[in-house]
């Protein structure tokens, strides 16, 4: 009797042990694997106990471990209790082009699976795409009708030991990139994109979103929230909470794509166009009017009266129509396509934007103007205002201050892109969400900020970007689309990278409108300007020659037969560039190398003859960089300068004024120790009496004023409100002086310390 009871107990336990796996195992007939066109990547989706999961591998290595799928609406909770309905696959291999960008041709080659489940009478479709360089999926809920999206259950379960680069969410996406170790990820909320290093750098996985703000405002951006085991869960960006935690949507409905770029090398990561592929085709049939280009831009280097963000007394300069004409003239002399006119243009009293557009058009320069989401202001990007601005002749808008990572914010961005396209206006967004390939649908969206860039070098907008931060961006933010970092900043006194580094950013970073940060009064005197004059904004080919996130990046970009190479670094290093990696045509080329000088305060230039068999070796300082042009025909040069110059070191010095070496000055010399009793007097000659424009080229690390007198006459004070950023950076200031025919003496002095002087120029008509 006892034996029979023991046997019965053993049988009962066996039934329990057998039945448990039958509940937890993958539901029979529900597991499907989708492989990329080259079969290197597989994405597997399946039901387990009525719940949805997926895994992803690359070349047999696990990239995403078992992770949950699902979404909850006000009608149905697609978390559990689901049954398999059907599945099917489709594939395509297409090519397309977008005006500008990192390459001339984009390939869209994918295998897509439609996986359908039901929960009661409701259905949910999951579309999974497998590409050679990544995967993506989205949820689709059939209609008609309407519902609320309450929650998404999407997870990314990283393999153990995974770390990566990201930063805490901020709705401007202006965060400082840093590395998160595995333990830190478990307790962190990070923005996307997030770059994961998997299996000790065997694979790189960039987690992001696509098709976000070109989908009729149906969704909001998301963030990644860590939990134990490096399990990152998708959650709405915090901005959505101000409009409620639910998204009201019409059916049929589909989410943005949850996209992951996966490569075994960083060059393929940099060159990926996966996010563009996940967007609908262009809604603009004729894109001939969409013209990427370079822009002169004054806001960063010249603060304006009336800006409430500027501390009192800090570098205030009157913003005017006449000053923007100077920027147009400089852009024309440089061959740049645009001038970006920033906030404050509505307050001009000496001219209008319409007049500026007319003036610029005659010189072959287009005008972009600043706009905001505050539609009931003179700058508000309302349909009424946009239509009026288009009538003025502007080529495009810089729409700033959106700062709204919500469903409402996405609807605003798309409405602007849509209406601008209708009026044949280009647009780029600042203080806005990250791009997600929407430029394929709206190619008139030629760039966006979404990055902590050079504007944070302003003394009242910390934190400033570091070299480490800059060396992460080529592998993260810039992979997703054009990035308006506004490079080539020289005149900030809080600089923390070299001039070589700043020049290199104009090549390392891609933007279909490249707004250079500094003043025309700085660029007129800088050796690197001659290279800025020839660097284009559109590329036919991009190659990452070397690099590692946060450490360094060596980027090569091709325009026609010319190759431009930019290298940036955090720590000091020597880079070696075998030109065989560029697939140059036979024959000789000229290499123009602009590299760090003895210090980060200046650059040196070397010219050599090279072939495809040559190797360039360039030392970089700490936080340094270099910029290189390899060409048979393009010759960098400064724009024509109509001024006649008189060097300070050749003038008459008195009272302790002295000559000093200055690598960035015109003849390698300047005059310093000016002010108090020290003076410098120039002897200049003009053909006829009259008022002449006189340009003073000076250097100062802080605001310093100076007096001038002509031919012994009374002194006139020059309020040089803008320092040059350093005692080694030259800045120009232009004023009018009445001069006699023949010889004239122009004397500079001041009661306190004055700036150093490189030279003065006289414009003789």
C-alpha cells in the first residue's frame, strides 16, 4: 500500500514537471526567423505562453537576447493571451538619392516579415525588417476607428557585459556623450541613439528610431530605461507627459520603427542609411530647388542688444541690416551659397529681410531666416508667416526652440516641413528631436541640430563640448542624418580644442547646410579659411579611415575627384593615412595638409605631391586635429582682399610698444604692450582727399578699447566690443576715417591697456 502511494506521488510529480515546460516553451508553429539578404543577420520572433518575444543574431553572435514585444491600447492589451494568426515575407532591392548627404546613392535592400497575432477579436501586426547592416520593427493595428496607445512593452535585452555611449535625455538632444558600463546601464535612462559595444567591440549596435516626425503626428520619441541584466525598456520621452500619458490615434495605426544598426566595423556603421530606408519615399517630385550649401552666420560670434540671454555688458553688438550685408559680401567672396540670418531680424531699423534677399540674390547668395514655434510672434512659423517670408525671397528657414519631444512636437515639425515643401523652402531644425531618416520623405529638411555643438562654447551656455564628446558624434548622432554642429569656432576664450581640431570638424561632420560658427572678421585673417572656401556641403562618398568612439576619428569624404580628410582626437597621437585606401585615379595629386602648430592656438600648412601609393603621417596635439585636401585641380586660396595693408611692426612705436612673434599674424609679427604711454603710428598714403574705410586687425583675450587720431587731430574712441578670443587670434574692426591726399599719420593709443595690433588696411576705391 505504501509502495503504491509512493509510485502515485512520483507519477503526479512527473506530470507536473512535464506540464511546466509545455507552458513556457515556444508555442508550436509560432517561431519564425527572418534573415538579411546576405544571411548575416537573423531576427527571430515567437510566441511563448501567449506572449511575444524576439532575438537577433549577427554571424551567429547574439546581439539582442530574448526580449519582449507588445503594445497596450485602450481597447486591447497585447501583452499576453495572444495567438498566432499568420506570417509572410517580402523583399526588395532599390536605390534612391537625397540631395546632399554623406553619399550620392542609397541602397534599400531588405527582407520584411509580417507577423500577425490576435488577442480575442483584436489583431496586432509586427513588421520586422532584416538588413545586412541591422534590423527594425514596428507595430501595426488595423482599423477603422480610434484608440489610445497607453504603453509599449518593447525591450532590448543586451548580452551580459555590454556597455556603450549615450547621455541622459534632454528634449533639445544637447547632451554630453559619455560611456556607460554594464552596471551603470542597469540603473540609467538614456536617450537614443545609444551606441552599444557588444562582445568586446566585435559588433557595434546603434539603437534608435525612424519615421518619427513624418507620420501625421501619431507618436512621440522614446527613451531607454535600464533594468537588471542590462535589459533596456522603451518608454515615452518625458515631454509627452505634459499632454497626458496616452497617445490618441486613428486606426489603422503604426508606430515608428524601432531600429538597430548592427555592424562588425565602424566604417559600415558610419555609412549606414538604414534609418533613411525605414521612411516613405520622397513626397517632393522635383527636388532641383533643394540645394545644400555653406552658410555664413553671425549669431555665435556677435551677440546683440536686446537678447535676454546675454549677460549685461557681455560682447553686445548692434544687429542690423547693414551688418548682414557684410556677411552676404563675405559669403559671395568665399563662394558660399547662403547666409543664415538669426534671431533679431524683425527689430532692424535700417532695412528689411526682403531687401537683404534682393541684395544677396544679385551676388548669388541665398538667405535663411530664423523662426520659432511661437506662432503668434513676428518669428512664429505659422502658415501665414511662412507664406509671407517666401514672398520675400528667402531660400529657407532655421526653425528653432521647438524643444518638444511629444506627439504635439512631432506634428509641428511635420507641418513645417510639409508647408515649406509646398512653397519650395528648405528648412533645418534647432532645439529639436534627433533625426530618424525623415529627410528621405522631406528632402527639403536639409539638417537639424539635435547635438551639443559649438553654440555651447558661449560663455553663458555651458557645458562646452569636449574633444571626447566630439569624437563620439561621428559614430552616433551624425550616423542618423545631417548635423548642424556649427563648426570652426576660434574666437571663444574658453576653447578646449585646437584650431586644427576645429577646422577638421568641417569635414568630419556632415550637414547639408554647414553654418560656420565664427565671425567673418575672424575668418578674414585665418589660414584655415582658404580651406573652408573649397569644402563642399554635399558628398559622393564617405569612408571612415580609422577611429574609436570618444578617442579619435579620421574621416574621408569625396566630392568629384577631390578627397577631403578630417581627423580629430582626444589624446595626442600620430595618424597614418595610406592614400591607397581612397582608390585614387593614377597620376599625381597635391596634398594640402592643415595641421596643429606647435600649440593649439594656430595651424601650420604643408603642401606636397602625392600618388595613390603615398602615405601621409600627421602628428596631432592633445584635443587636436588636421584637415587635408587631396586634389589634382582644386587650389585652396583666400578670397580677394581689396585693402592695402600697413604692418604694425613697420610703424613708429613709442612709449614701450614692442614687436612680438605671432604665428597667426600676416607677417608672423604683431605689436603689443599698447596703451597707457605706449603708442603705434602708421604712415599711410591715399590718392585723393576723402573718407576711407580703415580696417584694424587686432588681438585681445578680453574686451579692450582704443583711440585713434589722424594727422595729430583729436582722438576718436573705437569701442571694440568683441575680443578676438586669444592673444593669438586676429579679428578685424572696420571704421571710416577722413584722410588727406598723399601721406597721413594714424596714431593708436589708449589711457588703459589696449589690444595688440597686427596691421591696418586702407580701402582705396
